[in-house]
C-alpha cells in the first residue's frame, strides 16, 4: 500500500483534556516499507469518535483521553490497517499494522509500523523575498545535505551560482569542479508525491567571461570520424561576454573565427530535487529528480516542474551557461556564473514522473534514460499523459495532436544519461475545446 504525505485536519467538538485540533504531518516507517511514507489526511472528531480520509483510505476510530485508535479501510470497506497512539504535547505517536501491496497492486501480508504526527510549520506572514549568499557548494544531490534555507511556497529567492569549474563572478575559486550546486533549499510543506514548481524569474551572467569545450563528444559521431579528427593543441575556447550587446565572441579566435559571434541566451544546466530512498547522485548526473539536464530552454521566464521525493523537496541549482547548442555537443557549454531569482510553488498530492518545463511558447516533457530511443519514448509517453490530464484528450486525439505538431529536442547526450525533450506549441493547444 502506497501511503503518501498526510495532513491531519481535526475538527474538535468534545476532546476533554486532550486537544488535537488543527493540522499535522504524519510519517510512517517499518520493515515492510522500503522507505518512510508520508500522507495528508482529513480527520474529524465527533465526541470521542474519529472519521475521515487518509489519502484513498477511509478512517474510523476513537479518541479516549490521550489515546487514539484508528482503523484504515479501503474503498471496498475492508480493513487496510490498525493504528494506536498517544497524544503527548504537540505530537501523536504510536504503532500499528498495515496491509502492503506488491508492484502489481496485489495485496500482501500486514506489517508492523511506527507512526508519528507533528505540527506543520506555519507562515508568520505573506510571501517573502529572500537574499541568499551561498557559502558552500555541493557536488552531489542528496537528502543527507543540510538545507541552507527554509522557504514557503510563494516565496522568492535571489541568489547566485558558480560555474561548472568552481569559479565565481570574480573568477575566484570557490569549489572544486564538477557542477558545484547552490542549495539545497527546503520548501516547507513539500512531501513525497508532490510536485515542486520553480519559476525562473531571472537567469543572467554576472561576469564577462566564459569557457567551453573544443572537441566533439564521441557519443555524437561515428568511430571513423572520431579517429580521423585532427584537433589543434592549445586551441583556445575562452569567450568574452558582451552583456550589454547580448553577444559572445571568442577571446583568442583563430583567423577564420574572428567574426564569429553567438547570442547570449543564459540558462541553468542543473536543477534538481533530492532523489528518493536515500540515494546520492553526482551533480553531473540526471534522472527523474532532474539534475544535470542541460536543456537550453531552462532560462529566464520558464517554469520547471520537478517530482518531490523527500520532505522539503531539497532544491539544488547550478551549472550556469551563457549559451549552448542542443545536446551540449562539446561536453561544456559557454560555462559561466549566474545571478538567479526563482519563486517556488507546490502542487500537493500529484507528482510528475519526470521533469516538465513550460514557457510562453511550449509545453515540454523530459525523457531521461540510458539510450536515445529510451529517452525519446519516456518523453513522448510523459507528454501524452500531460495532454490527457490537463486537456482531457483521449488517446486518438493525443495521437493526432502529437502527430501533427510534436517537436523533439536532444537536450543532453554527453553525460551519464541522455535527455530528450518532447514539446508541443501552446498556440495549438489553445484551440482545443
């Protein structure tokens, strides 16, 4: 049985000496659960009786003094768990037994668990703007890293990142290389099974230099081309950024590249939540949690949606780019440091399976996998599910829409996983009834 995050909402009528009215967050753990489970539940106290909902489960129970007993029932009315606990100050805790389900939904045997309810934090005021000056940077995504700042949904954070090599805006080394991350930021109320929504309000270089790779990734070419490639030793791929004009040019160009310029289109390569089940991934990795996705549309004005796997979400960001072609072909874009402003929101009780992105022009679904075809299939399936959920299209209608306007971007192919993005124009979707 999958029990996701819970709030306990109690309407008190006759509680005696024990007052459990208000909101709570519950956590369950036990040998039959692979990892702690969280959920939001509504519970009403009527005299000594308790009734309500625990996600998809119905609750029946009683409150006697400081003692609580709960029976969890499936939709068919059959018992799914028995819980007993004690109210002690601002917590309720106890143990019990719950039914478990296999991967295909078949019922298994019951298992003992421990459970605890705690009060959720309360916002003292309205949405707040935070100015955060990072002091440390991390080279992995993990829930074991202590959060640097606690914020609420609706809050905005202004901060900055260092480049993938560990240099800040003044070219001072602040960390070893490997995509050092700013954060993690703890989002109050975020629990596994939610979606973290990140609005990228500002993404801008804060210095006038960048560096890139100068050799094509072996993943992108045939072995014959790679063997025959003749790279010049000492070739410079340092760049100057004319931020006022919005143009990047080589700092020490070869004769044929003297007039070569590219537009500055700043983007963030790494955006992630902490992965599930106590896992830790290097900051160059990517997966369902996001990470080193390196999509050149993760820029100012875009909105990113990430699944939440840990309480607080634990949001990381880093790996700034002044510009990048599709797939990060040379293994490094125009690597630079950034000033960033973002606002967070939370979709409770509904999680995307993989990261999604939205801007004024497109809905974009990311497929992250070990091969190009697997990544493309994940991206396509995730986009189809998005269209079904938000636009109420049936599978025939989805096939027609995607078959006529779908576009694919190969966002990343030089890191441990490949990222393919499936996208559809919002202008087309606006004509759907």
